[in-house]
C-alpha cells in the first residue's frame, strides 16, 4: 500500500512551482477527499490498535508503528459523517505529519495520486458555511466524467482534538517594545481559518492589528492594490506571515512575486507551515523568505514579530 506514494525527492520538485500532488481517498461514501501528499508519510492497512480510556471520541486508538505510538483519528466521524455500517467496508490508515506531530487518519479506500496546479485548487463555495471541514476543492477527470475532490482542512480537525494554547510563555514579551507594537499591521495569509485564528489569537495579545487573506493570490492582489494607490508597503505592514499550501497561489509563489516587484521586494516575510522543517529551510532560501516557523508555536511567532520591530527601530 505504501507504494502508492512517490519518493520525497520527486514530490519536493513540485513545491515552489505552484504545483502539488494530492492523495485521493474515500470515507466509504461516493465523495472523493484529498490531502497533500507531502504531508503523508505512508499508507497502511489498519494495524492492531490499543484503546485509550478517556481519549477524545474521534480517536479510535493508538497504533505502534516501528516503536512509535501513533494516535489514530477516525476522519469520517471527525468531519461529521455518520458511522460506517457493516464490517465489510474497506479501511486504511494514512500516516501524516502535521504541526511537528505524527498521527494516523482512518479512511476508506485509498484511490490514487493526482498531480495538479494550485491554480486549479479553489476555495470551497461560500454557501458551504463556516463549519465545513474543507480548505479547498478541485476537479478530476475519470472515464470522461468530472468529479469534485474535497480537500480536508486537517488543521481544523486536529484543533478540535488537540488544545492549541495561544498563551505566551513568561519572559518572551519584551516590555521595552510593548508600546511600539500597538496598532502595527501584520498580514496573515492562510487558507485554513483555524490556522489564521491561532496566529491572530497569539499576535493580538501584542496589540498588533491583524489583516487576513485566504490565499496567496488574494494577498498579492491586496499588496499590489496598495502599491498602485501609492501606499508605502513598509509603513503599512510590520511583516507578512504566510502558509505554504494555499489554493490558487501557494506561499512560495507569493514570496517570489513579492520579491520581484520593486515596490515591495523588501517586505519581511515569514513562512509559517506544517510542512517538513528541513525541506522548508531549503525552500525559504530558494524563494527568499526571511524566516521559517513550524506550526503552531506562539512563542516563536512573538519572537519573530519582536525581532522584526527591533530591526526597524535600529535601522
């Protein structure tokens, strides 16, 4: 089953080219769901699991994989689907790495991998409401028919199971900078409303004003409109914090476009993503981000904002 995945080296070549690969699967329904292949470590038949008394109701149990205890999340129940009826239904386990942790997602049939462009990935229709568990949708062609693929907001699923604390540790805040922070603008770019709220909940404690965009293209258009109006980007924004994976334009392409516009080429950009740390360090250097943070680390977010302000004040 793990053979459904390509090598990491092959997949990383897509990132930075505004392309991605999606692992398609079902939840024992007609709908097709997907997650980014780069988040996937392996795909397995369901192993023996140990029940954990008192655990979250969406955690099926814990699996031991090569000496590591991995919590297994029932993805079907996590996004509000009714329980599967019948033992004959196919089940598989997708092992993923998000936000510096490993977890397994219990799914139905694992279908295949598709290679697509972020420009083909669209936000979910607004009519789906705020309570949906999707970050985006796309379409695939199979046997002459077009099928909708729904891309799961895994960060929202995890946030409902894991309590992400936005409090700031003692000693992190620089009191000498406190008054200088108040009212300064930070642009947050992320397709996950959960991720945006986590960053907003952290930085708002500093008195920073948060501006939100849902994807890289929306952010780029906003920045260009400010430039066209004659605004000084460096006066408008303390920094921009962007996710890597987003519909229409990813964070790497966004950074590339900003760096190639003379009006905003020196905007301070921090990549804040749940993707692999080592890989992103290389991508940060390639496209020209100033900092990289693995989600979700409130203290590091505060440090980045404070370091940026110190640089401005000393410059």
